[in-house]
C-alpha cells in the first residue's frame, strides 16, 4: 500500500526542525494564510506568494513538509497488524517500528531531535 509518512508530533518546534526551517516559520505561514483568507481567487494569490516570493522559501519548505511528510512508503503488514486497526491510516508509536520505517525512508533525524520527540509516525 502506498501512503505518506508523517511525524505524529504536534510540537511546532519539532516540526520546524524536521522540516529544516527556522523557528517561527509555522507562525509566519499561518499569518500568510490568514492574510489571503478573504481573497476571492481560489487561493491563487496565496500560492503565488508562497511559490514566487524568494522571501517565503522557508514557508514553502514547511508547507511542503506538512503536506507531503517524508513521502510515500509501503508499510509492512506485520507493523500495521501489530500496532493499529486501520490499514489506510493510523499511528505507530513503537520506537523500534518507527526506527524501521524511518530507515526504510532513509530519514536521518536532525541534531537535537530524538526518536521519542516524534511521538510515533502516522500515515494516510
């Protein structure tokens, strides 16, 4: 099954570190979203601001990480059966299983981030 893998944490500082962006990036992204909320253009001005403005490079990187996570992964059935009930989306919190999935994706955690900081991985 091809699904996308994400960290399970809601900690903004951890997510920003994993995405490789400076602290405060999520806040700036939310401010940009709010600024363009009233635009009647199906999000076009927001997308243009995100993609075309070089000052928004970190916002784009964070948005891409939140959207795509670590990318597609095929989770071995035995990990799913041992950890969750839903094969189409769910969470694995077992540290060894998380390490296995990160290794499959060739993910190296940034300095200062421990496997426990992820609070597991989730997919959908």
